[in-house]
C-alpha cells in the first residue's frame, strides 16, 4: 500500500499550477507581463515610448525578449528587428505583432529586403515561443510580444530597429508614419551588458527560481522514489508468481507489467526534456502528462485488484478508498485552481482587438 500511495503522490505533483496575473505599468523596470514572465534586464528605448526586456543565456547564445510599445490605433501593429549589418530597416530580421483578418493578435516574422513592403517569411535566426498581448495605459492601446531567439555563437552586440504602424488590414501591414520618432527608432544593443537591472524584477526572478527549483527537486524526488518502490513491488510480484505454480492473476499481472513499462518511460523521459521555451516542449508536456494520468488510473485500479486477491476484508478496502480518495481530492483541487487562475489570467489580458468581443484570448503565430 505504501508503495502504491507514494507512486500515486509522485504523479499528482505534476498538477501544481504556476500562473500569475499581469499588471500594466509605465517604465521598463516596473513593467510586468502575463503568465509571470520575468526578464533579467530591460531598457526604455529612445523613440516611440517603446521598451525592450530580455534575458540572455551565454551558455547557448539564446535571448528571451519582450518588446512593448503604445500604439494609438487599437488595430495597429508593432515590430522589433535585429540587423546583423547596420541599424536600417532593409536587411533587418523582424518580429511583428499585428491583427489578422479575424481581428486576432498574432505574431509573424519577416526578413525585410525592400522598403516597398513587408512579406512574412522566416528569418535567419531560429525563433520560437512567439506570443503577443494587448492592453491599455491611459486609454492608449499598448501591444507587447514575446519570443526566444538563437543568436550566432558569441554574438551579443547587434544593431536593432523598432516601429509602430497603423491598422493592419486583412493581415497586411499598412505603412507607418515618417515622423522624427519613426525615422530615429534605431540603435545598437548589447544583450550581455546593456539595460537596467531592476531590483524588484531580479528579486522576483530569484524568488521564482528558488520556488521552481525546490518544486522541481521535490517532484523528481517523489517520481524516483515512487519508481524505485514500484519496481520493488513489481519484482516482488514476479517472485510470488514463480513461487505460486498454477496460481495466476492475469489481470493484476498485466496491469502491473503495463505500469512498470509506462513508469520506466515516464522517468527516462526526464533525460529528454526540452528547455521550457523550446518549440517542442509542449509536445513533451502532453506526453508526460498523458503517461502520468494513465499511470495514476491504472495504479488505483491495481491497488483494488491486489486487495481483492489478498482478501483482507472490507475494513482494508475502506481504508484504501479513504486514502486514494484523499489524493483524488487534492488532484481535483489543483485542477480547479489551475482552471480558475487560467481563466482570470485570460480576462486580465484585456485585449481590445475586436470591439464585439471584450475578452478575446491572446493568440500566437509562426
């Protein structure tokens, strides 16, 4: 029984949500985003009241960025781009948040090769995790987008440009203004040394890292402990089968073999887990959660199969029901909490891309 309960509890640890609500503030050092997105550095850009937030990882030359800028046109677009040569529009590798033909906010990329227009296309850098959101400050629309970019190895200093534009009709960008701010929205960025290190942001980042690390170790510890105890129980069952010639409990045995196989795949999957912001991480999460819930259901079923084989009496069945019911209650509580937080987060995004739909979900594109 202890083996089974430990094993089940390790699976329940998958369910803890880690969500938060966003607030809208006016400077880069105090700006917060939805889903508890945190960045190590930020800078208030010189033009268009825009700001750039980022976390640079020198071990893999990856930078996670958030670009945000006000746009008086609620159906407009915002863009930020890296240019490996000079701070010009032509040759820049752009990431653009705009509205599609349905009025939804999406994110696109473009390798800009001409001043005559923008065609959406892949860029020279690997980019993933692109999402966008929209809100208001003082009645003015503010658009933000997020992305992870793989920079050339050892490269931290690059030219960059940014821009805001009017309504994007049917998913196509309309030309931006040519005022002084629009024409001067360019500069040079060093991801390794530029920007402001916000004390509050760093504190929250450290707190989240401590929380996440502690929870991760706890989760892995219970998973490994559950796997070891489950393996011991599986081995004991095989030994009993050898000693009990002519006695077979086919269903209990088959479920046990299935559980051991799934649990082995579940634990070894930890060695293949992509980074949190990797484009394949969502598929790994789907696999990990599906196997986890399958193990949970089969484990509960086999507990009662084992009790019926032992024929210990009604009292032990009641005890098992109470213990298993307790953990099922925890699972349901965590699921409800996750659903409520997710629902509140989506409402808090307050997108205004469609006047007939006040609570429109944030959309992302490739």
